[in-house]
DNA sequence: CTAGGGTTAG
């Protein structure tokens, strides 16, 4: 694109460059190349010209293609006052280069010019190759900094996630009698929202009113957002209602306020009233329903979004994948993956991790591996998602192998990585590996274990029945055990029949999580194994008195993109008759295979042995599997998601069923995955 | 002369 003529001379006057060449030589614009005369002044001028052209501060004359005459003189004019140094700033690729330009600006005394200083400070503050330290230096070095300069540094601190500094800078700005404008306040209010510091926000609001800036739509939207998400939803609404012109951001800010306050009714009302909706509006709705665990509604909103012709973006897809993961709705998850591929959406680290996580939560490791491969730019989150996926799906050794691979590639693990790795060890019964990695995290990577890591160790030792090790680790850790840890211990005591320690753990757990039904149920299960029915009844009574109810067991299975849910003894499904026939057949074949019902964990106080059995036989996961059997071709993998932990009877039943019917059955319970195949389970009968 | 708003996984 750059042009001129062969052996030209380059002259520069105040606001333009002239390239001239002798009339003998023909110059073509814009095809031929420029070769300036090699004398130093001409060369320098020419380089200057090139830089200006690259930084686009020049107006280059266009010459029609029909022009065939030789050109002897070209005049290139400047768009604005030429400022080579500042133009260079935008060509800087790293901080070193920027400081060199900074030096040029100082050398040429340009730094005393407030405009140049501002642009320099802005570059340091905002750009990726910048440095807040240098921005601050520029601010400090200028005799009389003015609003723009302050705004640049303030905004820089906000962008680089330093909201507190942002507000402190504002204080200094006022002391130096620099008047803030609406740009200043938008940054400041955002800082207040991030902190959050609603009280400071209120003070700012009054200053905004004093300065007459309250009618700026930017400021108003930020204020609404701040009030809405920091608990003053009515104040937000007041501002919203008093606004004369509402733009889409105003609506979305208010919408997000209701979402944050989990006020679904107000949210929906507002959403329905919106004159226009954009992708953010829809995303807010979807994220809200994911947040309140109404995943079906989240997907329903997405359907509506599509009907309205709004194209989903990355955020939409991530929220949606999260909903699909919870539901275990693999077909819908696959649809999203196909959508991503079809629209050429690149798997960035977030979307990639969300996709890996979705496949893993649906018990589909092949999909997870594919998504992992497809994510080109992997970060620690990508690796974590894959390691977690392998660990939760019972592929402990593969998880550990992947961890080593990650280390080899020089990716630094973080605290979450170690949660996954330790989980892999505990689920796989790899005590030594677990201990090794537990030590590694602080010794090699300087990551201090938190309560979740200690919890993993309790799980690890608990599974192996090493109760003295557990006491050791609980005694040595610098924090108090949390509910998760007590649950892990209680689980271990149940498996190994350690009534005494289990009792202790159970009571600690009930004290720590008195409103969690699982606390009572786990302890009750422990008692039930030992036939301590008195204790079981006491716990039941305690639950009743405290108004704590065990939610009904509920299992779901996805069929042709529809999620079917079943509860114990469900009789509402349209194919109920076939299902119950299938259940009878299953029971018959189970009996033939030598199955004996395990009634030990029927929590309900049912005396009649036969009723106990029926109640067991109709546990929701069995219904879901029966439905799966009658709805799919032989050999198809059955994937079930359960809201509670699977009981021992269902567990042994599933093992047998997988063998009898020659089917892989994958059950995700509230705690982990069970891949049943050919009579055994990936959890190795420990959960 | 210059700039700016809302949504994101594990």
C-alpha cells in the first residue's frame, strides 16, 4: 500500500510531506515501491512518513486507477497535528518499547504538554502492555494534572481489578481540586459495585446530584446497577421509574438487580415489559434460572430466545451448559456442542471447560476428551475440568496420568487441581499416591491445603479404614472440620462398621449442618446397619421436630432430548404400565441370579418386610432404568441422574442388571458416578 | 484533540 517513486526526495514542511522525483522516472501510485534518496535527512523524514502512515494519522490522496500520467509530486497531508511519538505508542508491543517512547516524549519536552502526558498515562493505564506504576508516575510528574489524566489512571485501576485504589485515587483527585466529570463517576460507581461499597456509592450519588450529572445515562445505569445488586433494590427501582429515557442497559441493569435478589416474579414481570431485549437480557434470565436450580426453565428460556431470533453468545452457551450438566441431559449438551461447531465458535478456555464439565457430568468421558482436545489454548481450568471429569467418573489412574502430563507441559496446578487429584486418589483407593500428592502441593507448589484438601485426605484414609490416620490429620490441621469432612468420615464409618467414631462424626455433623437432611440420614443409616432401630427412630423424631424433611428420591433420564423424572413408586408416567411390567421382569431375573433385597437402609419405619421390599423395588433409580430399558435398543448405555445418594440395595441391583441385560448403566448420584458394567461398579463399592 | 455502561465456568 505504500508507494511513491524510485529515487525520490522527501521534504517535509509544517503540515505535509512532499515526495518528488524527476520527471524522467515514472512513478505509479499505488503500485510501485518507494526508495528515498540515501542521504540521512531524507531517510529520516521518510521513516517518519512511514510511521505516520502506519499509525494512520495521515491523509493519503487517492489517485484514480485511470490515471496513467507520471506523477512527479505527491503531497501527503496530516490529519491532525503530527505527533510521531504518540503515534509510536500504539505500535508498542511490550512495556520496554513503551518506556522507550516515554523517554522520547520526555527528551522532546513533550511531557510538559498535558495532552501528550494524558495519552501516555492512558496508554500505561489501559493497554495490556501497560503498567499502573508508570501511569501513576506520569500522573505524579505532571505539574497540573487535569480531569482526563486522572480519569485515565482511575479507569486503569478499575480495569486491572483494583477497585479500592480507584476510590482512593478519587480522594486524592478531590484534594488537588481537580473536578470530576461523568467519566470519573462511571468508573467510581463500578468500583463501588465490585467491592461492594454501597455507602460510598450513596456519597458519590449526592456529589453527582450536586454537580448536575445525574441525568447522564451512563451514570444513571451504573447507579441503578449498584443499588440493585447491593441490597437497595427499591432505590434502584425509584431511579429506574424516574428515568425519562430508558435504554437497553437500564433495563438490563434492573433485570440483573432482580436476578441478584432472586426475585423471580419481579424479574419475569420486568422482562415481559421490555420493549427490546438483547443477548444480555436473555443471558440474565438464563443465568438466573441456573442460579436457582430451575434448569428446565433455563433451557425453556433459551428456546424462547431462539424463537425470538436472538443469537446466543459464549455467555449464553456457558450458562446453558451449566444447566445441561446439572440435568445430565447429554443429548441437549451434544446439541450445544454441535451448535458451537456449526457456527465456528472457537472453544476458548471458559467455553472449553464448560463443555468438558458438561460431558463429564453426563458421564460421557469420550465427549469430555474430545472437547479437551478441541480446546486449543488450554489453561489450568481446562486441565482441572478434565482431571475432575476423570476422577469423578472413576478413572483415577487416567486422572493422575493427566496431572503428570500437565506438569510436564509446565502448566502450574492450583488449589482446585489438587482437590481433583486427591479426589481421584480417594475414589481409586490410591492411598500412597494421595499422600504423595498432598505433600507435593505445599512442598513443590507452595499451595497450603485448605479444609477441602484435608477433607479429601479424610475420604482417602476413610476408604482404606485407616481411622488412626484420620484422627491424626484432623488433629493436625489448622482449621475446624467442615460438614463435608464429617460426611466423608461418616461414610467411611458406615462402610467399615465403625459405630463409635461414626456416632461422633454424625453428632458433629448435625451440630454443624442442622438443616441438612443428609446429616440425619447418614447417621441413621449407620445405626440401621447395626439394627439400632431405637436410635434410628430417635433421629427420625428429631428431624420431625425440627421440621426437616428428606426430599423424595428423584431420578431422571433423558430420552430424545426430553428429561423424564421419576420419584419413588411413581405412577404418573404415560408409559407406567409397560414400566411396571418391565420392573416385574427385572425382579424375576434378579431373583434367578440370586439377588436378595437389602432392606437395611430403608429409612422409613416400615415394619412389614414385604412393604419394605416393594418400596425398595420402586426406588426412583430403578424406575428410571426400567423406563430406559423399554425406551432404547438393547445394548444402549443407560444414563440416570439421582438427586440423593444411591442406596446399597439399588447399588447391588444395578450391578446385577448391568450383567443380566448386558447394558452399561451410568448413575450419577449426589456425590459421585457409578459406571455399572458386567456386574461391577467403577466406585468399587465404596461411596 | 483523547475515553465510557450491563452478562461468564470449576
